[in-house]
């Protein structure tokens, strides 16, 4: 089983609150990713990082921000949560410098914004 | 624009039957095609992957068939079992440091 952790696993929060979803991996992977997953299954890439101090936006327009100060840690922050942010958020990591490497996913954080 | 089109969206197969999920792509620069399997409450996990220098790759009951000229690839699950019931995602990536592009997923139910 992959050593990638997400906390919290479940979060219910009110509109307007600032929240940070945590993601950590102990595999020393350079690449890390955040996905938003619809209830109907589709995965949307919202942010990714190829190393410390490197962050990129993905395909899905998002009001979230990320930081990569340490290799093992890639937190996702929502400055002001809204009901439209209700979803499952998946973190993943992969090794190497090519695109051919396996992505290891965490168990996800299920976020509900009331 | 969906770069990787996956079908069907859902699939019901009898135990012991063959499950077939198809994906098509447009970008000829793609050169890595993995399949991920996701169980409820878990993140996706790599199931099997193929590069375009081969037309088929088999691992146990799971086979990827790849048709480069048609820009299509498919996952075949032989002797499908109830434990195979999950959501399956195809994906593709280009050479270099680029993220995977995922299909929309197929929800497979194997019934006894």
C-alpha cells in the first residue's frame, strides 16, 4: 500500500470558512497532484507540483491554492469555502522525471460545505 | 474538449463473463496508457499500463489491447468476479513532465 496520507478524511464546514486539506507522502516523490472527484466519478486535476517551490494549476478552474515548501507535504487551501466546493479531494504522488511513472493516490478527503 | 473518451459509463457483467471498457484519444503525442481501478472509499490504484510499441499486454485476468492506427485502447477483464466491481479509469500521457489525462471512468458491476 502506498505511503500517502490525507487528513482529515471527512470535513463538514460552514460557508465562508478557510480550510486546509493536508497531504503527505513518505516515498520521497518529486511530483504531487490534487484532484477533485465528482460524485459521478470523473477526476479533475486542480493543482500539481514537480518539486519544492514548484506549483502549477490544472485543468479545472479552482479557487484553491497550494504550496510546496517540503518535498513530502502538499497542502491545499480554500480561503473561503462555498457549497460549490462540496466534493471529494484526492491527493497523489509519483516518482521520477518522466510521465511513465505510477501515480499513488491517497484515500481522499470528503468535504461538505453547508 | 475531452482528450481521452471512455465508454461505457457503466457496465453490468455476469460472473465469469468478459468485461470490456474502451478508450479513444486524439493526441498522437500520447505514449503511455495506464488503467486505474478505484474501489468505493479509496483512491484509484494502477492496474495495468501499456506503451504503444506493443499491441497487447496481459497481467493475470486483465489485458490491455492497443490499436495505434485507430487511436484506441481497451481493458478486458476475463472471468469477471464480484470483487472486480469498481470504477475503472483509462488515462494517457505525453513524453516529458506532463500530468496524466484521465477518462471519465466506467462503473463496473459484476453480478453473480
